C-alpha cells in the first residue's frame, strides 16, 4: 500500500471516529441536560462546535498538506478508547484534548 493510500485510509477512519465521538458526546450532554448548570452546558456546546469546525477542516481536500498526519494514528487510538457511556464532563475533557493535539 502506498503512503498516500495509507494516509487516505487513516483519514477516513479518523473522520468516522471523530464524528462518532461527537455524536456520543451530544447524547451524553442530552442525558445530563436537566442537571447541568448553564455555564457548563454552554461549554459543552462550544466543544461540539469546536469539534465540528475541526471535522469540517479535516474533510477539506487541502488539509492533507496543512496537517501533520503522523498524529492521526495516536488520536484514532485515543478515540477508540473513549468510554461507551461516560459523563459529559469527562468526554468533553478527552475530546478537547484529542482535537487540540490534532490541530
């Protein structure tokens, strides 16, 4: 497999994992909505928007040139290790760190 094809494959997997994690985070937010203080809830929404902007950039065809794909593998592994059902606060922290590392 060529380096370019390998990068494409991990790119697709990373996009899928980020979108899945964002959806899981949204579900966790919704489950805790009634007991979450407004400031915390706004921070969660800011995080989902932050992830959304990053996912959009990652989908961009030029991102292969602009982004270092060497960190994609470790990030993908961290996304796979996310708890299936977790507190929104913990998911928020983990996801922010992962996206920050990717940027």
